[in-house]
């Protein structure tokens, strides 16, 4: 019997594993992540907001819109998915429903954070957090809501920017005790903070490398040696695609054609290969 993706992710996420976990905002990005050989991916709330709405990550995506994106990604790939559940979209009961929706959509892990609702990108200024006690109750509700006990709950705290580093560590300890399977302290401000977190709060930890964000970018080996189980690049693929779109459209506008830019575009045949077009042609012929 094939091992479930929930069990696969739980087995792979161990302290020091240093699993690289790119983020996707849609099923197309997820296909590229799987084809590149990654063992898991994150459906990034920021990437969904940016690519689906064309808006910043300020809590504008609804829970049902997010669930639809997770379901589309689940249909496109066969690797474990960490779904960014933001704040759970409200109180403990909202968090419960968020977990139910995202688990049904195919998430193998769900991240919930302790920002006030609506949230902001973890590397924006002006964040605020709910009380530690309220977040503990939301996590307990989330743990109770899941159907499969192997589906993991990731507890994220944004308290570093609001209450300080020690308070963030204290919250992480409380969230682990509340039943969170793994932990994420968002936006530590220097290398010393980043590398000390897994030692100061023993457990399974994820860190997020945001290109141009508040946290220093460190190599995988150094982060794994510090004890991190997962290293998320939530928006690297999105940022690369945004720059590529900007460049090709500027070239087309200025030159009147794509001539001279062809090497930076994926050709038609390769594009169809990425989209698994052959499978759909076979299905079409099967049902004629």
C-alpha cells in the first residue's frame, strides 16, 4: 500500500533535514517545482494574492479562494503541500473551518499565524498580533479539526516585530505545547537570531528566505546545521517570473517583436510538455 503524502511529509520533516520548500501561487508554478525535483512545496498566501488578485499580501484572499487554489495545485502535482492558512480567517471556529476546507482540498500541512485579521505580509511593517492565549486556542481548534492525525499543523508567530525576540520564542514554546507539529518564527532580524531558534525552542522548525526581506539569506547547509527541518523560499519563483514578464514585455514594446529574445522564452513544445498535454491527448482519444 502506497504511503500517504501526509506520512511522507511527516517522515521527511525532521530537525536538521534542511528540506528546500519553494512556494507556488498557482498550479503552473507547482508543476515547475515538482519537475525540478523538490520533495514538497508551499502554497504561498502572498503568491496567491499577487498572482490571482494582482494585489499585495494584506489579507484580501478569502478562505474559499485559497481552498480552490490548493485543490488546483493538488490536482497538478504528487508531492506534499504546505498550505498557507494565514490567520485561519478569524477566530478559533474560523480556524477550524479553514483546516477542514484545506485538508479536503488536499493540503498535507497547514500553516496558521498569530497576526490580527486581516493579516499583512510577514516582512511588511505595521503588523500586530493577537494574544498568545487566543492563538493557543486557535491551534487547539485546528488540531481537533483535522481528519487525519498525520496532516501537520504549522504554528507561525509574527511576534518578533511586535513584542521582541524573547516573546516570539515564548509563543513558539506555547504553540508547540498546544499541539502544533512544527514551528515558524517569522522575520528574525539577524543571523544570530535565525540560527539560534531551533536550539532555543527544540522541535521541528521552518524558516523563510525572503529575497529583499528582513531576514538574512543563509545557505541551506548552514540552516540545516542549525537544526531547521524546512527552508521555505515562498516567493522566489514568483519574483523570477515577475521579472521575466517585465523584461519580455518591455522588449516587445520597444522592438516590436520578440526577435533577439527567443532564448529567454520557453518554446511551444516544451510548454506543452510541462502542462502534460500528452496525457490529455491520450484521454481525448480514449473517449472518442
